């Protein structure tokens, strides 16, 4: 498909040796899912999977798991019904040997440990602005602060180690672009750079998410922040 070739070409070449980067596909799948076009997610998945056919089969397992986790995580920002529809469509397109048979998360983990894990991941994403962001959330509504830290960053974002912090932030950017949340897009563009991502890669993530969302019919009321406009003010993504 010409459009998939277009967005794939936007992403900088992989620095992981001979294994092709699949980050473009993860970003595109999240943007399609968040824009409520679940039927496009399997096409993105299959296109990226084909690029891995000549490499170690373990890479296919890793990629498949990353794709599922990214779509699941994006549901926290775009709505779980959209993530559900996309994951069902993705399951039908996934070969049997690449599917999961049980939860990856530790379902018996005590709540206090999720509190701790959530704070760790939150600080890994927001870094110097973590305290101000958490204060904003708790001041707005204490249960919002708890939900964001424990359920969002603990159980959901920090429930597995499938995605790196950089990949998590990219998932957040893609979902937020697709749901027209410019304030939070700006925060996470800045978070990506503060976490060490290159400007070229962050711009590519933004561009892929925008192109996918536009194709899905998303219209931005006030535009999408550029990397240079990213605000470190804090947020709830």
C-alpha cells in the first residue's frame, strides 16, 4: 500500500544493526486505533511483519508483543473501546505462534507495589517536571492523581517491560495527536527529547501520527504543536 510505504519512509533508519525498525508501524497502529480506524491496524502489522521475515523469528515475537502493548496502552488516552476493537482485529491477523496465551502483567501484585511502580515510570517520563505534574493532577482531583500514577503509569504503562520509556512516550504522542489533545502532545514531545530521543526521530513520530490521523479524518481545531513549541508545563497523559 502506497500510504504505508510513505509513512514508513518518514521514520529514520534503524540503529539496531540489520533488523528493520518497526517503530513506524507501532506509531501508525496507535494513531489508526486512536482515530477509530481499527481495520487499518492489521494492515500496518502485516506490512511490518513482512520486513522481519528474513530475520530471527524472535524479532517477530518482540514486535508482535510491542504492537499489542502499544495499542492497549493507547486506550488509556483514546478510550478502551477503540483499543478493544483494534486488538480484536489485530488478533485475527496474528499468526497463532505470535499470540499470547496468558496476561503478561502480574495480576497478583499488591496495590502498594503498583503505586511504587507508577511513580517510577511517571518520573522516568516526566523527569524534572514530575513533581509539578503530579501536583497538578492531585490538585485537580485527588482520585485523578491516584488513577494517573497507579492505574495509568503503574498497572498500564509500567505493567510490563515490553516497551521502553522512549517507545511509551511515542505511543502517547501518537494517541494524543489522533484525539486532538495539543497541550498534552506538546508535553510529551518535550518529554521525548528530555529522555534522549533525537529531534529527527521525534519529528518523524509527530509526522507519522499526523499523516495517519489526517487520513482517518481527524481535524485539529488548533493545530498540532511542533517540537519547538513543546511546553514543559506538565500533564496527565
